[in-house]
């Protein structure tokens, strides 16, 4: 009977075909060893949102040892200006009173505006740092889990370590 392999790594990244193909080689693992969790621009925006829940559920169900938060150097996903975001809201008929209400709720629950929640940080590096920090300090992420913040160049198949892997022991 063939042994069923269980993933030991979680990758939080913009998931697309090139990323799925090249990242395992860059981080020196196999595709079967990875649970992929998609995140636009490597943002984990809420301590108890769906993405954190998915991370905790995977740690519960699989022998996870590492979490990689991966930003992509050559991404086409550029930051959006506040004026373009407002124009998009108008075009989609998301009215100002609705966006103002959401903005108010986010400011008083997360400490950030609707635009900040939507956008994340200005740079991919800052998003990776913020997301890794959230994971390292999260009370439901076991202290044995290694967290890694990396920036990858898929064209060159290289990575830069933004935050070195470390256990979240304090």
C-alpha cells in the first residue's frame, strides 16, 4: 500500500501557474508538500479572517512545520491609487454611504480605512513583513511553526529572504 503524503508547508502567495511550478524548487521542496493559500500581494489583512482560519485548519489537519509568506518581485499586481479605487466603487455602484459605513467599521475594528484594508501596504516587502509579524504573534499559530518571509523572482528562480525563518518563540 502506497503511503499518502501529507503537506508540511503552507504557502501564502499570489497563486498562479508559474508560481506553483517554480516556487517548490526555489524553496527546495516538492509540490505535494505544499498547501497553497492565495493572497493578493501577500496580505493577511485580519487576525481572525478566513485566511488565518484556513492556516489554523491546515495546521490542525496536517503536520505543518513551515509557513512561507511569498511576495513576487515581478508581479503585475501594482498598488491602486485611492482615486482609482473610488472611481471603481462608483462604477460598480457601491455608493458613498455604503463605503463610508464600511470605512467607519474597519477603522474601529481593525484600525485601518477601507482603502488601507483593500490596498495593503505600499510595497510587497512591507506586506510580507506585516503578514509574517501577524503570524509570528498570533495566539493560534503554534510556536513550533517556522515562518518565512520571502520575495521571489520567478524569472530568475531566485529568492530574497525578507524575514529569516524563525520560530515564534518569544
